[in-house]
């Protein structure tokens, strides 16, 4: 059994323990069974929802197909997949978080999600490999570092104090680019650099999600932000001028916070 859950706090065990106990009692009573229902404790993974939420959702919905229980994901009786593709709400299932990863009307988002899930099977591509790290995380090393850093310090790298508004202000002052120009895609290298600085600093020095950054960049697709962060990281490795401007942005942020 697979569940994709989002909790307001890191207290999944407080839900899973009574859930397993109550469901075991229900199952045993209904089927006149005795003893343990689950062989071992549940296994939980913390998911980088900005980059891998869709992949994890697809993995869960296609799991019955991979196990040869059904030929199509929507044919599995115990799956929530039909709630997504049939546009029919099911009690207890929140489709919004997944469908909101796509743009447009609900009908369009449903169609795109269906293509995302079922297209992999039709194309015979391998959709089953998820980036599992340290047997506890689904994401990349940067995600693990940020999460474990927050767990140890109670914040993201000790820099949660930077707000997106502060970062926009600092980037604009250092680059000379107006905030309104940060919100438009341009071939102007100065604007491109400013946008990449904004994306990198917001991602590296705050707990803001990629989706929270979208309004400041005038885009709708979170992949735009993740690609921008990767470009900034590449520039930092070989462009001294870019590293220098990043240092100026951070210096201005620190002086603004301390003022």
C-alpha cells in the first residue's frame, strides 16, 4: 500500500500508529482474522515536492500496473487515480496539490496529468526509478542538505530571515534592474542574470518553495525556476563576475536585515 500525504507538521507517526491499529481491528473483525495485519513498520520518505511530487504520484498510480494486478491504472479498485482522471471527487482524496502542478482549466490539467501518467506506459519508458537518498528522502543532495539543516537548526541553513521581498530589493539594487523587469522573460543578458540571482538566492537562502517564487518571476511553470537555479549554479562554478554580484546581493541582504 502506498500513500502520498502532506502534513502541516513533521508528525506523521502520530497519524500512522492509530491508523494501523484501527485498520487492523476493522480488517480482523470483518474477515474473522486474528493477529498482525502489517508485517513491519511503515516506511516513510520525505519528498521534494517542488521537483518530484508528480513523479511520486505517478509511481503510486502505476504501481498496480507494474505489479500486473491490472492493465490500466484506472482499473485498480483501490487506487485514487480515478478521482484525478474522471474529474469526480472522492471523499478524503485531495487532487488539487497534484493537478495544480499543471496550468490552465481543470479539464486541461486533468488531461495533462493523465498524459503524464499513462504516456510513460504507452511509450515503454522507465518511470519506476525514483531518486531515493539515504533510505529516507526522494530528491537530490541539495534537498537533503536543506532539510537536514533545517531539522538541526530549526530553519533552512540559518537564513530563513530573508524574505522574497528582501531578495528582490537586493537583486534590483545590485544589478540596476527594475522589479517589473524581473517579472518578464527577456533575452537581455542583464535581466537574465538578475533573474538567475533571484532564483538562486531565494532557493538557497530561504525556505520558499519554487511555486512561491513564480509571481516574482512572471512565470507559471516551476520547472522554469529549477532550471534557472541550475544555470546559476553552473555560472557560479566558472564566472567570477557572477560570484561577485552574488556576494554583493548577500552583503546588501545582511545590511538590510541588520538595519
